[in-house]
C-alpha cells in the first residue's frame, strides 16, 4: 500500500516511502573462486604458511572466498621472482612493455561487468559505482600508461630515465581494483617489477586480475600478488630487495612505514588520509552545489580519502543549503550493493562500521546537531544511514578526524579569508572543493588552499592524466600524470 502523501507545501519530490521499488539486482556472474592462492612468478602458488583466511561480503556477511595468508617465506619467494624478472623486464623496450599494458587494459574492458560484480560482492560498494567508475577508470590507467611506456624520454627531456627495481606496493580496501591499477600501471611502464599486497577485506579482484596477467602473457615474476594483513605488509616493507615502497592507507600506518624506512635508501610515496573542505560561496549555483556535496561525501559510502567531509558554507546561504541537503538525503537509497537502484552500499567491514559509529557518537556528545533520514537498513550486513551534522565547531572530533564513512560535518564562514583559514586548519591536505560563480575566486582559492587537488564547481573527478596526491599528513608523491610516472623512475 502506498503511504499517505504527507502535507508537502515545499512541493518536494518525496520518493522514499511512497512506493516500493522493484529490486534491480545485477545478475552477471562474478566468477569468484572458492579459494585463491598467492600469485608468484606467473603462477598461482599455495602459501608456505599453509593458511587461508575468509573474505566476506559486507553486504550480507556471507563468505565470498578463502584468501591465502602470505608469511615471510612467501614474501621472500615473491621478491626472488620479481628480482629475477627485473633483469629482463627492465631491458624490454618501452614499445614492447606498452603492448602488455594495452593488452591488460583491453582484457579488463572485456571482462568489465564480471569485475564490477566481483568488486561489489567483496567490498560492498554500489554496483553502479564499480560498473561506471572503478573498473573503467582502472582500465583507463592501463591505457594511459601504455602510452607512456615508449615515450619516457619525453617525460624528462634531455635526461635518461631508468627504472628503480623491485617495488613493494600496499593498497587499501576502498577502491581495490582501481588502487591496483594506479600502482601497477606506472611501475610497469617505467620497467619496474612489482610485489603488490591488496587489503585483507578486498583481495578478490586483485586475484582475478592475475588471470588477466596470465592471459596477457606478461612474463612471469613481473607482477607478484601476495595477500594477507598488516604482518604481510610489514614483511614487504622490510625486505632488502625493495627499491621503493608505495603505500595508500591510513596515516598511522603511513607514519609507521616512514619510520621503518628511515635510514635506508628505499624510496617511498605515501597517499594517506584526508579531511577535505568543500567550500560553498553564496554566489554558487546552490542546487548544483548540493549535488556536488552529496557526491563528495556519499560516493563509495564516504570511504574516500579525498571525500568532501567538511562542508564550509557561507553563512548567508547556510540555511538554504542545509534544507536542500536534508531533502536530498531523504531520496538516497541505502541497501543491497548489487541493486542498480542503490546509492549507498555496505560499509566495508565491521571494524570500519564501529569506527564510524564511535565518531558519530562523539559528535552528538560534543554538541553538534545530527540529522539522519528515516531509512530502512538491511538486517544482515554492515550499513550506516547517510548523516549530516550541523552546528559543528572546528574543535569537534568529527571536524578534525577522518571518519571514512557517510557522515558530513557542516561549518559556516563569513569571508573568503575565513574560509581559507578554516579549510587549511587540518593536519591533512589532500583535496578541496570550491563552489562559486566567480572564476577569479576559483583561481585565488586554488592557490591558497593547501591541498593536492582542488575541484571547482565539481567534485571527485579523476583522470589518469591528472596527478593526485597530498600535502602534510596526507602524504607525498603523486599518482597519475607525468608526476606520478616520474615517481617510478630515476634519472641516470
Ligand atoms: P590500514 O592503513 O591499516 O590499511 C591499508 C593497507 O595497509 C592494508 O593493505 C593493510 O593490510 C596494510 N597494513 C596494515 N598494517 C600494516 C603494516 N604494519 N605494515 C604494512 N602494511 C600494513 O587502514 P585500515 O585499518 O583498514 O583503516 C583505518 C582507517 O584508515 C580508515 O578508517 C580510514 O580513516 C583510513 N584509511 C585511509 C585510506 C586512504 O585511502 N587514504 C584507505 C584505508 C584506510
Ligand atoms: Mg571482502
């Protein structure tokens, strides 16, 4: 029975409770194996540890697959394979390396739907996002770097570039396949060989990717994938054969890695957390800004290092923005990640859900005002309703700490100077957003904001040609573009 239409003087489009939606589940097969071994020297290899752990689907808490737990001996075997492969791969011509990268990109495109479904099952993100964002952008990174492989001379004119050697790469769980592409594509384009470790909750697409490497005929040992949690990662960063470590993840682990590598000649790039300011001026197109705010914080359940998690809105339009945001939130659909209607899927893990719950509780306790739409959350799985906090002050934990969930903290400002000061008042510096009608203000803000990426009148736009990375505790080094490429090469 449709619910009774409420008194609605604002003529708001109220979809939420008025109709039942037919479910629209994705039906393409994900082809997930019941168990995955390690991928070393071009072969799936049983772990010497003789241990596997479960990967579950955060959407329904069911087991997805068993993933090998790599111990020190397994990591050593991967480094031995990568070291042996390096001597030949580093001398393979750029044109030849580029062919492999093109092949990988095209094979990934061929199997895009299958990879999208697997990503959504294993990690909980909405199928709409894995289908339209994660997988196509991952393929785009391989295409882009395929183009660089035989043009490295143009990346550093007049100088000669050489690969670094064997690189260790550790990635997080928020964009599993995409982070793999960001790491592997530039490394191979420059002639390095790789040991990559996916995050322990999201290893499935990385293991499926190994079959693409086999189909592409990539020489054995050029890419090795070892699975496991923090201990496996520690074995990688300690390994003497690693010429470089590239890490994306939490600031705490990033600092630990930096301390561990201090005094060695290993190179390091870190892509860590963020607490981005999304700044809305009174002259901004407000409806467009509201869409950008929603995308900025609710994309991928807010599990985004560059999420626009602090909204700074000019006081004169704050009431209007809050009213429209609350209305927009009522239309977001939270639930089954495999349903094509879903806007907000599952939180990646119980641990992450508990972290979000704890920080939201602190927001209420510290006196911010919470707004959550009435929405039915599935009984099984890890879910959190989209949440707004108004009356937030800079000292609140929810304004300072990375929540990494669908939670937006709203602060106000009066002058552009105040906006810049508040935006930069954070230990992070990864990204920012500016919404205004004035082009000159965009240019001024983008130089004053201490953030690696500044989006203007849009948010969360990514392109392989555009370097991405942070300042301060958000890390150093760039990924994408010529800058990201050069982080995998040395001038000789
Ligand atoms: P994490 O930093 O522990 O995990 C990231 C990766 O590092 C995973 O592959 C993990 O296995 C690996 N790792 C963990 N300990 C390690 C160690 N001692 N040595 C080497 N590798 C190690 O992040 P976690 O605990 O999953 O998430 C905690 C918080 O970190 C999140 O709530 C979020 O705020 C932030 N985070 C930020 C990310 C970003 O993209 N900037 C990504 C993931 C988490
Ligand atoms: Mg999983």
